C-alpha cells in the first residue's frame, strides 16, 4: 500500500505535484500576502519588546541586541516559510473521502505529501524575498561566516523541513479522530513558535522550559538552524544537534507510518 | 426591544448547538484559554530576563494582560467573533438574513457567539485578580467606577474594528484573513504598555488600529502612570468614549456596505 | 390593488471579469475592468391575492433577480415594486413578516439543531402567537408526515426531509406570499409528489399567493394556472398555461404501439418524431387532420396494441419557444 515506487516516470509525477502546489500558492497570493504581513508585524512587535528589555544593557546572557534581532529575523522567516500546509490538506481529503483515491494512486501518498509541502515552500519563497528587505531593515542580517557554515545551515534547514512535513502529516491525520481543530491549531502555532525559539531564543528560556523545548522537535525549525547560521552552535554541539535532527526525522517517519497504517485500517472499517 | 429578545434566543440556540458537540466544545474552550495563557507566558519569560518592560513590573504587565483578556472575553460574548460574514457573502447565505424580520447585523453577531469566550472571561478575571495582588492595588470607588467605564468602552472597540473589516467582505474577497491579522494585533500589541513603542507607532496603535485603547491606556491610568503617555491626563482618561465613537463609525460602514450589497448583488 | 405590483422594473449588475482580490477590488472601485450586465429590463406584472404563478426562464434570464427584488434582498435600479402594500427594499423587516421564502439550494434551518428547534426559533422571530404556532405546526407535521424526524438534527436529514422542513418553516407564520425557488430540485419522485400535494393544499385552502420559480415545468403544469416566461431580462409571456400551449403549440401527440415490434408506422398528415421498440410517437395538427380520422387511419393500416392522444407538455412548448427565438 505504501510502497515507494522510485522510477523515472514517477519522479516526473512528483515534480508535477510540486509545481501544482506552488501554483496554488500563487492563486492564493492575497492570502499569503496577508500572512506575510502578519509575520512582519509580529517581527516588529518582537523587536520592540526585546529592545525595551535590553533598555540600557548591552548584553543579556552574553547575547547582544544586534545578534538577538538577527536571530529573530532568521528564525521567524524560517518558521513562516516552513509553516505546514499539510494539516489542512490532509484533513480536507479525509473529510471529503478523497483519501481513498489517494491510496490507490501509483504515486506513494507519503511522497505526495512531501511534494505538496515542498511545492508550498517553493511557492512561498518569492514572498520571503519580498519581505527580506523589510525584515532585514528591522533586525539586520549578515551573511553566513563561511561556506561550510552555510552548507551546514542548509542541511539543518532541510532536515527541519522533513520534520515539519512529518508533523504536518500527523496533524492532518488527527482528522480521523476529531472534527474540531481550529482552537487546537491556534495553540499549536504558538507552541511551535515558543518552543521552537522564534519568540524567545532558547538561550533565554528558564531551565524547566528550556528542558521541555529541547525534548521537542520544534527547535529544529527555528532555533537550531538559526543558531548554526549565526555561529552560535559549533563543533561538537553542532554535530550533536544534527545527529539529533536525523534521529527525529527517522523517529517521526516510523511514528507517522504507524499512525498512517492505523488510520487506514480505521478508514477501511468505516467504509472510507 | 423585541429584536433583542430574539437575539438572545438566537445566541442561546447557537450555544446549545455547540454544547451538542459535547466534549469537543469543552476542548475548544480549554484550547482557546490555553492560547490566551501563552501570551502571558511569553511576557513572563521576557520579564524574567529584564528588570521590566518600559518600566512596568511583572505585576503591572499581568494587571494589563488580565484586563485586556477580560474585556475581550466580554466583547466576544456579546458581539460574537463576526468572522462568519465573508463566508456568508461568498456563498450567498447572507441573502437569508435579509429576508428575516430582524436586523441582519444582529443575525451576523448571534451566529458567531461561542462558548470559548467564556474561557476568556474566566481566564481574564483570574489573571486580572492575580495582577491586582502582585501590584497590591487598592480600589477606590472612583477607580471602580472608572473600571466599569473602561470595560464598557473597551468592549466596543474590538468589535468595532472587526465589523469594519468584516464589512469589507461585501466588496472584497479574502477579508477573512485580514480579520485574523486584526485579531492577532489585538491579542499581541494590545498587551504592551504604550511607552515601549516610538511616537509614530504609538499614534498608529491609538488612532489607526486602537489596540492600545482597549486596556493598555486605561491600565496606565489606573496604575497612576499617566505621565508616561505624554498627553493631557483628561485625554487618557476619556479613552473609553473612543469605543463609542468607533462603534458608531463601524455601524455606519456596515450600513454603507449593506446598501452596496443590495445594489450590486454578488 | 394587486398583492404584488411591479412596473417597469429594471436591474443592472456591475461585475468584474476577475475575482475580487485586493488589486481587483481597487480596480473595480476605479470603475475599470468591469462589465455592466442588464438582468431585468422593463418588467411589469401584477399578481392578485391567492394566485399561484409559475415564473420560468432559462438560467441567467432574470428569475432569481426578480425574486430577490420582490423579497427586498436587492434594490432596483428603476421602476416600482409593491408587495402587500409595502416597498420590499425600503421596508424590509416589515415585508419579511408578510413573506415566506424557500430557496431550494440553501436551507434556512439551523444545521446542528433538531428540526423542532428551528421551528421554535422561527416562531419566536416572527412573533407567532403560541396557540396559532402549535396549531399550524401540528397541521403541517401531520400533512407532510414529519413526526418521525422532527427531533432529528437538520444535518442528518435527507434532502426530501429538509425540504419539507423548509416549507413548514416558511409557512408557520401564515405569510401572505410564498416564494419558492426550485423547491423540488434534486428530489426523488415520491418526495416531489409530496411537496406538490402540499403546495396544492395550501393554495387551495389558504389565501396564500404563491410565486414558483422552477426548471421542472411539470410542477408548473400541475400547480399553476398562470405562467410568466422571462428571457434575457424581459417578459416574453404572461398568461394562462392553457393559452400558452394553444398559441405556441397547437399540435397534439399520438402514441401508437403495435403488437409486433419493428413495424414502421407512417400516417399521412402526421409527423413521426420518435421511434422506440414497438412504440411510435407522432405529431399532428388537429385543425388540419381530425383526431378521429387519424385514429381510424392508423387502426386500419396496422395491428394496434395500444393508442393514446395527448396534449403537448409545457416543457416541449417552452423549448419550442426558445428554439424559435
């Protein structure tokens, strides 16, 4: 049922899915634009608050205001770019029963989801480029310190992307169990941002909260890649973080596979 | 007025419908309240790292937050979320409201009153009381009277802005998302003392999108921090009346939008 | 004064070619990128109390626009409307108390609540005195056989059940005028028949004026004595259904079924319009060839199993009018 069919024709099919998802973003560009506006406003508010916090002081826990602002710009853009489109996508298909057809398609469903998420992210890139001057104007952003660091950043971000995709699928599968998800999604959005480190960098979280954040996968969307970019994570710690990321990707893959199988059997029992 | 008793019945019907969904209604309430708590969590974490926010202590910020949340909850309970309108206009379901012997605005309001608002009210009161204890506020009769005025005025502000944005859906598609942004602003920028923003933005948050007038400025007055606002004390104290002005304006916009709907169809 | 009085009614729409996102909306505000569509052009008619009138036309002809103008949803660009002495768009809420409306494709019932709750809310909204509410409710529930599902949430009802619910909701407060927009759409044969019987009943007993908009011309044929045909915003025909048939379709249909299949049936003076198995449908003009002659002719030539003469259906007549345009 979930076999990965990796042949040339199917690669094209995936690409087409990616482009379809990207084009959908363009169709809804007004929505995305408003989303972008919301992100920029949030970034601005964060800047104001943190500047007020720093009033008079040059560093807090060894981090200067400039660096903090750059961090905020980077992590917020990352969270925005990687925002999951899958929950709504999967939920919609479960509700309309379309999911039954998805299972029969020659392209593996999981592959479809990655293509969908990838397409969404690709579609949103132009918007990021649009917002970049604005965001940078707020906090400033320097280039990565070296090519190596830039590559490591890219790797970390890609792993973060995979993690988001898996989580997105799991969230989408929630539709099998519950109808009411709007309140949950609002809360989820905050949890991702807070424990991901987009509102408060994890360096600043009090120990109990920091401990929780480090146990969760959300740090890999914002905090970890951004820290790598800003040279705040190096050497052993860096390798450790990347290894942890890979572990999460694998773990989530297994988990989502299990939940997926469970959901399918449940769907079959309910008659689709 | 007869219309008001019908309004009450419509709201009751909507709430009953929510309750019929059983546990998920409770879950929704808890989630919604949980979401509001997270805003406070963020502020507390930030304040742990600094001496204060614009000179405001943790207790004072909590006081402000509680006031805002309580006002928001009350306004949601009375006016509803007003976010059903874009969908209704788009689908043509709004026509039905025009065929009923009841002002369409009341019907739009009643349709989106939700139990979640109750969570906001309870949460807001709790946090406000907490803030009171932290600040060791002592309430004089004038303070209490002013609080009532603040709550009444504040309850009108957010719905007024929502109504204006919602009315736009008679002309534009996609105002639903804009409503979300406005909501976000009230939930975030409205929590901060006005003094941390620079002058131009202060004007924006008091005149253009009056998030600061809901609770921030009134709290400043109650906490006897009026001087930091840089305006005449009377201006700051008169803020609750802005709610009335905004609401009247919003109603005008609504009526204009309604006339446009009727003359252009959809 | 007629119950519904319409004179020189005119309505235009300004629509843009693109959906209104922010940019499109701005463009529309500036007056560019929009086309003016004339939905109604100089429409006039009177409907008396107690009439049951069919309002027919193709999609986009102006039917929905007329109904929306009569119910007060839209404001006309020209002309006058008066319904039960009120101007609908000016005195919308008062007009609402006089009218009932059933829009076939959108229910007015509360989705998550039991059907009876919707009725209670309607009762409250339209200020129906308690005794009258109870009497009407019992009467309609009985008439439409709804006791079995009156406690069921509306979202669990079938289309036919929901339609019955909508009809009752519209009639509970005994409106003077009932507007029906596609009330039988999507219903199966039995459900449609039930609705038709109900409408016949209320038109017969009460003094309710009924305006029926539908694509199913069998409904019109069955329920209405008068029909208004609208096309491209203008009234093409306003008069009795019988007259319409007589004027525009003065032919008769002859159906012949032979005992043995495969026989080609032809009769001088009649035109074959369809053949299927042992049945042949013929069309003839009774003014030129008498019915008796034709029947005698056919029976003389062939061995007949069955034979029938019928009037043209309204559907065919209207189609003919459109094709003639």
